């Protein structure tokens, strides 16, 4: 490697590291100072570590680039302008609505709950009075809105169409639970700072759609493939050709592919780009190199635009462009340098992509293929060469992406490597056939559909294979959250493994990697005692982690189980619930309990009465008698209402739910029997007599909000008050007591504490 190439690598890496550090630290005072100090340290240390490498001057320049990258990242972060539509949140009365007129930015999609979702570029905004009439003249507005509406007709809208929507404007929430979805961050990444839950929409349904638009070509391709195939196979073929962001892929199908480690096949990526480029170059083999490069480049750009211009696709397109330049010049292109230049170029264009997990996975998987696939194939030389090649590719990608997956998703797809190797022929056929039939369908839908119909058997076979693997024991294992330090340590070990001098000690590096992940997680599970009241709207959910035992009180609705309970259990590394208690009637939340039972094993389910549905069966808790459930002593005190007392360590908890004022007064007569250190309730007003009888030290409201009067009533008694809607999940440990998830930096219960 020449000095010039080494200098370029150092500068590019400095830019990427500067962006990444700023993203991790956040835009807080002192960010520049911290990164500047690190840059100065590296400038002094770099020449001593890399002997014969870049000069000290290059290292100093790299340090300056790192600092400038931090400033550039903060400068390019999306911010709301003064006339952004989100500013209307300060004027909107919670009892009134908002009307927004604007332009649809992209074709509508569908949420998991069945609502239509689309992005709206706002132009003007009005307020509504209590009768639904416009309260005053409109005001010009800019910015983007995330709109959802329960109206099937809204799916007929198209990109660029002007619409008027009425509904409730809201501010997106940050994550309220560990491993919760960061809705606020998701919208901010799209330059959006508010959402609109729409109740009404007006648009011209008879308007003629533009003939030539990229979304029209995409729509034509998807329609042709859907017509020629079944609903599932048609959606799968379109997703494997254009990426799942361009297609409304059924959520159950998405989930099944994600669980077994096949999510990358549903995303337009480098694999698809290499297929497209390979076919184009093969068809034009006899043509001049310049023409091959021109047609190949135009095809790649067209394909990237057709898929929606995702970061991972543009990364592959830029690398493909580098290969085409090498074709013209007759020089060999260094894949590693090409990857670095492509990543740097994309991050110069849009630095916020540095925390796009899809982009990170794409870059790391490609890096793995470049530096690790060949050594792995050589290491597997005891196998037939074709089998060794099939295993080496997914194994290389797996090794370089698994630390990131553990950090973000906390799940290990047990059979991912073997499944990807076995499914490679099917994936290649479907992807190539889907892309080919798509290009034909863009010009002649009938012929494109006829070609797509040939993919019915391989697509159905791939779905059947994925479903079969999902049914295997332990097909997906929750490993728990690994810290940033652990993730960086794993990548450091991967880097060491690339050194020829250390390849004789790969077994030791592998052992260190397993220990780096497994030992801290095992130690934490061995000593941990933690109770967590999850933020789940108005639904009470509690998870108790008692060393190796897990107890779950209430599973919640389908959406609560899917988006709140299961993500929390995954980040905690929980694959088995020893005991569960359904204090809300199980039949009211049957879908949620089935979802939990399908995802992990539930040993015993208790409830307020006997209940059975399918494989789920609950054992009734007797009234007035204590029942030992795992580490808890549980006592039901109510017959028709949820009144439950349970003891944990030296703390007595009393849960009361949905009690009318008369019932509260009646319950208060029980006197000292109710006395508990912790009151857990639904956030409604409490009778003074009941509070006097319970005499709690801590009150936890599982509610979206708590009125000022109730909050003041409790605080005046010296009670520590928590509300899951504002404080987030409420956590308790013997060492730290109670705290709200949103009251901390979210790292309080980190791996090394």
C-alpha cells in the first residue's frame, strides 16, 4: 500500500469516526472538545503505531477532519424551522382538531394495525373548534407530517397529490422502555417533528395519475407480479426485487424472515446490485468497454432510484461504479478502498446515515465479504469446494454483523448460516427473476407478469423453508443487550483475527469473543433482582427478574405484547417466563398472551379465574389466601375488581385498578390490611381514606398522564410519584430503589454496573 493510499484511508476513517462519535455522544456541550482531545491524542500516537505509514502531518489533518466531521454532523441535523407545522402543537387545544393541507411525498403504505400511513409535506394549517368548524383563517406552514388514517380509500392517493387531512396533531415520543421503539428519532431522521392521527381526508380520487414517474414504474412492476402470483409469493418476489420498503409486504411474512436471519434478502442491497451489474455486463460482453460501463452505470442508477434510493443500495451502486471505472481503465480496483470511498461519499452527502442500522449492516457485511470470506473458504477446505464457498459467504457476513445485531436487536438466529447457504440458489433465482421480470413489466406488464409466474414454485419453496426453520427448536434466541464497549471489543477481536500472525490462534480469539458476550450476561442474570413496571399506555404490565427466574404480570394487548413486552424481554436475554399472572381477564388480551407464548415458553399462567383458549390455560388465584408465585407471595383481595397485594423482598405492593369512588371508600374500611409500601394503580383520583389506609411511600400510575390534582395530592403526603406516561418505565432494584427510565440517561443499568 502506497503512502498516498494510506493517507486517504486515515482521513476517510477519521471523518467516519468523527461522525460516529458525535452520534453516540450526542450534541451536548463539550462534544467538540472531547473529539478534539481524542484527535490530538491520535495525531501524536498514530505515527508511532503505524511505522512507515502516513506522516505526522497526515495524522494532524485527520484529527482536524474528525473535529470538522463533528461540527458538520451537528450542522446537518434536521431541525424544525419557525413556520414548521410542528409549531402548531403549541396552539392546538387537546380537545380540538387540526386541519392540514399539503402534498403527499411518497406512495401510502400500511401499518401493522391496518391503518394507511403516508408522509405529507405541509403547506397550510388551520385549527378546528369543538364542532369541527375551522376556527380561524389558515396559516402557511412548512415541514413534514407523519399521517395515519383508518380509511382504505386513502391507499388510492399517489405521490405529489394535494390532500387535506383533519385530525389530532401530536408530538412523537422518545422510547419509554428499555429497547423501546424510538418513534421520535425515527421521525426526526425523516425531517419530521410531528404526527397527525387523521379522522378525515379529502382528495380528488378521480384525478389522473401522471404517466411517467418512478413510483408509477414501481407500481406497474408490483401489480404485474402480484397479478401473476399468489398474494404471498407476489409480495415476496417484489420485495426481493425492489426491497421491502418499496412494497407492502405482509407483516407475518416479514417477521418469519427476520426471525431466521433472512431479513437481508428482503432489502435491496449489494447482492441485488451485483446481480444486475453481472447480467448487464454479460449481455454486453462483445461491446466496447466504454459502452459497457455507460450502460452498466445507467442501469445501476436507475435501479437505485426504482428501489427508493436507500443508503445500502447507493453504497453498492457506488462500489459498482468503481468496478466500472476499473473496467474502462483496465486496472484492478481495490475492493476495500472502494468500500471506504463509497461510505465516505454517502456520509458526506447525508451524515445522518451514520446511525442508520441498515447502512451500518450493509457496510459491515460487505467488509466481511472482502476481508474474511476467502480465508474462511480456505479454512473450510476439508469440505467440497462448492459447499465451502456457499458457507464462507454467509459466515463472513454473519461474523461482521453479529456484534451490531446483538447491540441493537439482542437476538441470535441459530440456523442463519446454514439456512442462508441452503437458500442461496432459491434467493438468486427469485431475485434475478424478480428484477428481470420487473424491467420487462415496466415496458410490457403482461409479458413481465408471465415471466414472474415462473417464480411461483421457487418463491413458495423459500417461504416453506423459512416457515419450517421457524418451527425448529430454539430457532431464535434472545441473548440480551451487549454494551457499546462489548460491541467494540468484538470488532477489535475480529480485526485481530485478520492478522496472519494470529490466525494460528483463532480458537483463542473465538473463545475470548464468546466470553466477552456470555460472561457479563451470565453474571448479570445470576445476581440480578429487578422489577420493571413497563410504560404501556393505560395497561398495567410488570416484569420481575429474580436471578434466573422471570415473572410477568399481565401481557397486554397484541400491540403492547409486540412492541413493549417482547422487546423488553429480548434485551434482557429472557427466553422463558417461569410464571405469569393475568390480573386483567386473559380473554380480553388473548392475542397478546398467544403472541408471548409463541415467542417464548411460559411455564405457568395464573389468573383471577380459570380460563383456557387453545394452548393457553390459567390457574385461578384464590381470594383472600396467599399463593406463592415464584419469588412473590400473591393475595387477591377483590372479587369483581382487580385488588391484589403481593410481597417482594421487604416491599409490599398493592395493585388497585378501575375502582369507582364508592368502591374506594368501601375498600378503605379494610384498614391496616391494605398497608403497603408501593401503590400501583391506573392513575385515577384516589379517595383520601384509601390513601390513609394504604399509607404508601411510592405510587406508580400505569397511565398516559396524571392530573396535576392527583399528583399534588400524593406529593403533599410525601409520596414519591411516578407516571409511566411521563417518566417511562419505572424500575426498582434493592441497591438503587425506584427510578423512571426517562429520568436517567438510559445507561444507569449498564452492563458494567
